[in-house]
C-alpha cells in the first residue's frame, strides 16, 4: 500500500513509525518544514515532499493518484479536513472513475468535529476521523470497566462496550438467556461458573456466583448493565487528578455509570470551572499527591485513580503514589512516549500515550487480513477475532439468526462502508463486511469454514 502522511510533527512522526511496523508499505510525507522532513527521512525509510497539504499544487507534484491512503496528521484540524477533501477530489479526477477512491484517516482534536462526525466525514470525504484524546478516553473507560476486554472494544469507533459482572441474588438469576430483554440488543457472550468458562446458548440459565461477560451498544450499555445488576449495584469510587480537557471528556463518558467521581485540582479557577460544568461529580481544590490531602480524602479506599494533568511527571508521580497507598487500578496519561515503559516499574496499572493509542487505532483500521485474533484476556477459554467476509463467504446474504453460529460464535459488531455498528440479529451479512466476533478458543480452526469458505485459510 502506498501511503501519504500529511504533517511531519510529533503526530505525523509517530504515525510514520507505526505504519512502517505494519508491513510492506511505501510511505511519503508532506510538510512545509524542510528541516523536519529531512530529520524524518534520516530516521525512517520514507520519501518526502515540501509543500502545503491545503494546496492543489502539492498533490499534483507528488502524483496523488498513485497513493492508496492519506493520513492527515498536522496539528491543525481544519488543515487535516481540507487535505482529506482536496486529496480525495484530485485523486478521483486524476486516476479516473474506474479506480478505487483514496482512503483517508483524518486526525482531529476538537471534540465539536467528533460530535458531528457523520456529516464531517461526508462533507470532507474522510473515510475515518481519529481523535487521539477521544480514543484515549475510551481506553480509560475500558480499563475501568474491564481491563482484559479493552482491545476487544478498540477499532470499532466506540460502538461496543464490554464488562465483566459477577451475579449475586439479582432479578436476572434463575432466568434463561432467551428470556432476558436487555436494552439495545445487549447480550451475555460468555460466563464463568465453578472455575469453568461457558459459551452460553439461549437456554443457559443464570445462577448466583456466575461471572458473565456482557456486551452491548455503548449508547445503551448502562441501561443493560442495570438490568443485569439491578439498581443497587455497588457504586465504585473514581478519583481524577486534574481538570484538563481530557478529564472533562472522561467525566462526560462516565455520566450515568456506577462510578462516583471526585476531581482534585489545586488551581482554584480550574476547580471552580470543573464544579460548574458537572452536576454528577465532586470537586476538591487540592493536590491528591499531598499526603495530608490523600489521607483526609481517604483516596486509598478508591477503586481507581486516573491522573490527567498537563504534566507528565505529575501524572506518573500521582498514579504511582495512589498505587503505593493501595488503590488497585491506576492510570496515568502522558504526552511523551519515553515515559510509557515506566508504568510497570512504578506500579501503575496503565500508562497511556494518546498518540500511541491513536497509532494502534490506525493499525486496526489498516488491518486487511481476513482473520486476525484480538489480544487480551476477556475470559479463560473465550477469544475474540476480527473477520472480513470475502466474496466466497457462506454467510454473505445470510441473516445472523440463520447463520448457524449459536453455541459457537457471537457476532458483536459489523463494519460496512467504513462505519461500525453493533450487530442486530435480523441483519444480513454481506461480502466485504468486517465483523467483531467472540467464541470458544478451541473452535478457532472452524473459523475459515464458518466465515470464509470450506477449506479456506486466513
């Protein structure tokens, strides 16, 4: 694949490094800064062009019609969107109507663009919009909800949520799965009982002590969780250090969930602004790394601690301190990838670098294998895969209810025309669809004959 990266700054640099790891891709980089381009070319095997990504002449010079993918990764959202639109238009004009169109991945920072993603993609001919901050927040939410399933949720645009839930004497105990009416089509995809993992069928009855893996559409997931656990599920306590823009996004993402949130920020202006912006959180004007503050606020009794200040060093220190004082789940977000490896040494559960998380998302978007296993420990004996249906697939044109997957595999989400959606039982599958599938690990050898074609391989 021939790929053009617009922007040789930090984001573009990291994108180039990640893309080169993916395989035999030809990379070219476009930027107005010759010095940055030369430094990049000295470090990596890439060609480069000096020019603006918002000028038609740049794409004429580098022959945009020869490229398959554009990654718009400058520091300016507007420039990235214009680059997508301009490059797509010129690619179509210069390559002719019978050639495949240019795929584009557009890096976005402003959350307002992401809130109107569907229209923005259409207007600017963007195949994918990628916001590193948004993807990072989704990773934090996944880390809080079910760390082992984070990778299962990634790469689907946030449409799928997965959580492990241990059942007590709730109203759902004693019911068969076929009788559960969960909002949004949510479903129990696996359960663990008496030390054994079970891939359940419609007739499986839920019992006290079962640990289930619940999956559903993100927009109705909390309603489904409450339907399973009941309204009296134990509230969990989350402490957030800092009131950055990402902290605000995290508070928005956790609204309506069982997390009781307390935000700490020593800056009076920032703390007051945070308190005014959210009704469902508590805000303390204090530094959680201060021992007296930590003890008085009993932060050691929190279920999770996330540090989201603008200082990498402070985030690492705060999360490490929380870990050393007994908080079981700690997350630090840092800008520098040089700090990513320090998590284990400092005892931090997870260190996240937004641009690294975004690069992994790009890697998922560019995965062209028919079958790829998803890393992660969702539940013992249960695995996840991304599967692309070829023209020869026996499931092309078949509704999920008639696909014969019951008891073996469950399709959680489907991507068609570059848009992911939670899979509904009455939907028909089609050639070219990409599926997010979970199933019994021991049945991996059956995937080719089930999803691809008899006797095929991935």
